[in-house]
């Protein structure tokens, strides 16, 4: 793991730009991301093992995967920890594929751009760790998904998040949009942490991890978060 301290020539933006610096251009439309398996490269290979290690430390035995895609890495966890329970959350063809091909787990059809609550028993949530691995950058509006995750944390869960680190991919001051056509925007590490804090998360760990197991480049940011406070929120 590594922490990057690069800084931008532009100040971090506000809520209207999801805290990305002034002048950055996000995509105005993006296609549905079909998670088709490529067996030659594993993307974000360390995120799920990290989440499993945190689950063991915290005594959790439920994994809730937000934006699970075809859930290949969740299936690997299920093979390693067969006594745990697994809940995958996505929509469209990815979730249909999971229901047709994965005999383990519960698969919940939710549009992450609109839903802010999940139909999961609170007793399961309290035993869970949440994973949201390289999903946020695909969303036109990431706020409902962040609100959904924070709602789970308020029930007693913990979450591991990952997303590209723009300063390590295209450069801090890259004008955007991202090179990946399925990404709406990519945050630099300080911008993403500002977004999370403003959205009511407490950051317990933030660093860089491998984007894939071919290049082994540390260009993905990974964070362990809990529920914090939103300014002006009534408890």
C-alpha cells in the first residue's frame, strides 16, 4: 500500500462537482457496464481479500457487494469462506447472470442511481462488511449509492471502497473525461476523501492498491470507512 501526496494547481471543487477540482469534465452520458469476464487479468485483486481480512478482524460473516457485476471475486470469497453469507447488489444483465450462474448468495436488483435503501434484514447488516469496488466512477450521480452505503453503516456495518486514483492514471490535472468510456469521472485521492467526508463517512484507512495483477501498478485508491456525521444532520 502507498499513500500519494500529489496536489493540484486547482482547488478541490464543491458538492456540485462531487468535489472534483474546477475545470474537470465528466461524461454527460455513459453506457451500461456489462461485466464480461477476462480470465487473463484480475482487476483490483487485493480489494476483496482486504475486505475479508477486515471482516475476520471485526467478527463479520456477511459480505454485501454493492455493484457486484457478475460477482467473480465474490464467488472466490464464497469458495474460501463457505460458511459466510453473500449478498450481491446490481441491476440488469449482470444481476440476471448472477442469478443464473451462482448457486450461492442472495441477488438484489437495485438501480444504484436511484435507490437509497436495501431490503436486507438489519440483523444481517450488523454482521456484514460492505464492498463497493470500482463502481462509483460508473455512476452519473453517485450520491444515491453513497447514501445507500451509509445507511448500511448506520445499521452497524463497515465498508471497503475502491475507485481509480486519477493522479496515478492520467495525472491530477487531466482535463477529463476518463480514458475508460464506461467511467463518468475519476477522482484524485484528496477529492474522493472530501466527497466521502461530506457524505457522512468517517475514513479509517485510505491508500493505494493494485489496479490489476498484470501491471501491478498502484493506481487504485482503497478506503475503509465507517459512518460519520453530515454537517447539520439531526440525530
